[in-house]
C-alpha cells in the first residue's frame, strides 16, 4: 500500500484562455474543476498505474463529499479527519502559450486538536504502507514544523517521500526522509540562490542530502528530471510533446516514483518512471493525472544517462 497524506485539499478551477490580459475582460475557452490536493493527486496516480493507494489527512464538512466522490470513482480508499468549513478553491489560468497563472485560496484555520488526530491516523495507517507520501501545503494556523511531526509519525517500516518546499521541506528532511521531490524553482527558493549550471544543481541536491534526505528527485519541467543519492546521479530528458496543462505533473511524477521505490527499484528506474508519469500528465487534457496507456507509451521512449 502507498499512503498519501493531504493536509490541504483543494478544488482546482482550471480556466483556459486565448491570452490572459490583466485589467481587461477575458473570454473563457474552457473551464473544468477537479477535487484534489497534491497528495490526493498522487493517490489517484498510483491507482491509475494499478497500485494500491490509500488517502488520509484533513477534509472539510461543507464540500468534502465531492472529494470523496472523486476518490471513489478512481478506486482510491480513504479515511480523513474532518474539519469545519470548506476546502479552499484555487484558480489556474492557462493561456495559448501553455503559460500557467495560479491564484491560491488560503482556506480555514485548523486547531491543534485536529492536527493531533491526523498524526494519530498517520501512525496507524502507515504501519501497513510500503511508502508514505506527504505532499502539499499546510492549512492556516499550522506551522511549517508540522511537516517534521508528520514524518516522525510515519511507521519506521514505511519509506517516506516528501514533496514540499522551504521551511516545510527543511522540517521534514531534518527528521530524515527517503526521498524528496522539489522542482527547480522550489529548490532555488528553498536554498535562497540561483541555480544556473549542472554543478549548481547537484550541489543544491547535496545540501538536501546532507540535511537528511536519502534521495533527491529534482524535476526540471519540460527538460525532464535528475535523481541522486549522493553517490550516483542520473538524468532523464522528457519527450518533446504537446503540453495541454502542467497541472498535476509533479504529483504524477511522485506517484510513479513511489511505486518504484516500494519495489526497491534502482535510481535510474525511479527516475524514468517519474519522468514518464509527469510527461503523460502534461499531455492529458482536463485531468490532474494520466492514463496508464499514455504512461506506457511515454516510458518506452525514455532513456536515462548517468551524470
């Protein structure tokens, strides 16, 4: 089982436009809503690949049933800690150049009583999980250090993957995690400096390894990704494909990587599967995940090289 922990579920409203003109009237070409959050998207990706996901974390009384309905449709079992209010709503504007502009809601506050209940749930469910994925934001009122509490709550028999940035990432890796998956912007923002070369990139990954991550899977967007454990490093270039949306690409990468990590696959195969799932996601219209058929089509054409 792959357990995913979502502390900040959200409704994503994706709006496609010919162009986004600030301060002017814009005409919508298409609009669709998805009910997820990074860790829930990971769970759906695992299900699409034929794995055994289980979703937990926080959910909200007023619109949580919509998330449950979507997870049911995807075949993802779940058990949440319920909070008052509504899950936040995020707006994603995509123009004809596939440029993404996001406006993220802040959501309602969550008490310590509720976060303690989440920790108890993670302790219990992670005992049966080969891998536990903790990803995404935290609700209002919860400090970044809670990411360290979540990692501590995971059973020692479960491998730990964290997809976060900044102080949340540091809080997690200071405790010790098996893999982290920042993208290049997140790595730059987390370390507080520009990364302009392959040497800079590997040096940045090494900082995360030195602080407590065992592996770093660094997403480079349309350029592919890099993975390193400090001893060996590999690069996989993405295919040159038509990009319908970048929404959920990182979550697809984490889903496939988690399944390979659970299989104790080598670094090169974790990387190749992650890039395949991320690429398959950007090729998919109207969804935050990919189809297994598209994943298989992409992975057959990917090559990994050692750095």
